[in-house]
C-alpha cells in the first residue's frame, strides 16, 4: 500500500474544522475524501503539540523569573562585599 502525503494546508484546515468548528472527524474526512483515522491522528498530534507549547511557555516564564532572582542576588552580594571590604 502506497503512503499518501497531504499538504500542510489540507492538514491544518482539517484540524481547524475539528477543533474550532466542532465538526466530527468523520465529517471532515468525508469532506476531504480521506480516511477518518487520518484526521483523528492529525487532531491528536495537534493537541499534543499544543500542550507541549504551553509547557514551553511556562518554562520560559519560570526561567525569566529565576534569572531575575539571580540578578538581584548577585547585585545584593556585590553591595555587601563592597561594604565589607
């Protein structure tokens, strides 16, 4: 059996219809003449990627906070050492 390759635009539109417009995967599959399982896989991948992007955003925010805390501690340490010495 030959593997079919679908364009990014087709995959994005199929996922958008399922996620945003609340179409069922089978409705979208029928509309685009593709297998229901294919649409379900695309939607699952999209949801997994989206959750990972959220985790990345949270980690970036936390990293920024930690860097700011580090910079404050460095500044305080520098001032204390200047006074002591």
